C-alpha cells in the first residue's frame, strides 16, 4: 500500500487466517458445546448399559454358578452376557432410528450440508454408538466368567 500511495492510511492489518478465525468465533462455541454434549451423552449411555448388564449379572450369579458347575466354559458364559447386551443395543438403535425419523425435519434444518438420510452419516453414528455400547458390555461379561461356582451356590 505504501508503494502505491504513501499518503493512504494503513490500519488494522491482519492475515486472512486471522480474519477467518474472527468471523467463525460465533459458530465455534456452539460447535464445541455440541461436541461436549455428544461426548457426555455417549459416556452416560455407556455407563447406563454397563450398569444394567452388571446388575443383570449380579442377579444371575447363582444361575451362572450352576452353569459353570455343570461344565459351561467361560467363553459360553461371556457369550450369554454379551448376547443380552446386544439385545439392549439393538433395541436402543431401533428406538433411536424411530426417534430420528420423527424429528428429521428439525434436525436437517440444524445440519448444514448434511442430509439426515445420508447413509455415511447414519453408518458412522450407528457404528460409533454400537462400539461404545459393546465396550460397556465387555466388562460385565468378563466379570461373569470369573464367578466361582462354589461361592455362587453358597451365597444365598
């Protein structure tokens, strides 16, 4: 600017990246807040699934002890608990899919450039939630395999 006309005033010189960052500040906080709420929701769902399955394993300690005493392997007991977890996950995904379809128009208005019926978005969301839920199911399943039949049968 000085080379073109030394009389022109130069003020508030900033790079294009700085100007872009300043213009996106109003959108950045809601985005970070949404991500935070999403992470908290995923953790709460994992804790909820873990709690339900852990409670079911506690209720069925005697049954699992009998199964182990009759020759069931830890792998079979683990599969039993994981199967219950998968039923919970499947029911949750089905209810979630119905809920998403019910509020689809409202969600599409909030998502820029993403259609709610986009198969990539639906697949990624389903896989992410299923992975979190499956990890929550593994801990009670492993605990069920460590039940000592003698202690379980003498417990009550």
